[in-house]
C-alpha cells in the first residue's frame, strides 16, 4: 500500500458487514485503542487472580509498529502520544506480572 492511501476495512456491525474507509493513520490509532482494551482486560484478569495468556501480544505490537513506520513522518509523529500511552500500559502490566 502506498503511503497516505485510504484503507478500506470490513467491520461487523450488528451481525452485518459494513464498509468503513479510513486513513492508515486512523487505522493505526484504532489498532492502538483496541490493544488498550485487550490490555485493560488483562489487567482486570490479573487483579482477580486469573492466569494470563499474552501469546501473540508481541506480534500485535510489531504490526502496529510496522504500520506506524509506513506512515508519512508527520502522521507517525502525531501517533506518538497514543503509542507512549500504550507503552506505559504494557510496562504497568509487566510490572504487575513480575510482582506476582
């Protein structure tokens, strides 16, 4: 995909597929938001004493990093705060896991 090209995503909504057109930057930020949700759930499971399986997390993070690297520089820089927040959340979860 060329830089700055629109990305078409098929997303389920109420059991139906609908078409969403997004910029690559918005797709990256949506992926970051989704990973925040996954990590938030992992934190709750950890707090309640459940076992966590974080297999595949490294691949998800790598995919996001690759997507950010493919963005035009100004769009990649604009994604930095969201990535910094994600890093803080990962580090917090890592600290909680180590303390167990």
